[in-house]
C-alpha cells in the first residue's frame, strides 16, 4: 500500500484515497484560492531491511567469487 501525507499551507489536510493495481488516487477538498499543497510520499519502513538483506547477499556472493580457493597441505 502506498502512503502519502497531504499538507495545505504546511498543515495536515484530511483526504481520501483509493488504489488500483497500477495507481494511487488522492481526493482532497479545499476552497480554491492561492494555497500551497504538498503531497509527500512515505517510504515503507518494512522495505528497508529487505533492501539491506539483498545488498548483503550480493556483496557476499561477489566477495566469494573474487577469492580463489586455496588448499593448504600440512
């Protein structure tokens, strides 16, 4: 689910939203005049650990590939 924060002149504005498989739609209601509206996407925090896991696995795979296997006879 895609989350956003909507600000009207720097203050939170209540809104309705709905999504389909391709898009997220936001519906806001305000009196028309000169306002600054900011729509700020929120990054899903659950995605961050997954990204670090993938990077770690890829780094380990690349590192393992670069090191030749050396057998030591005693």
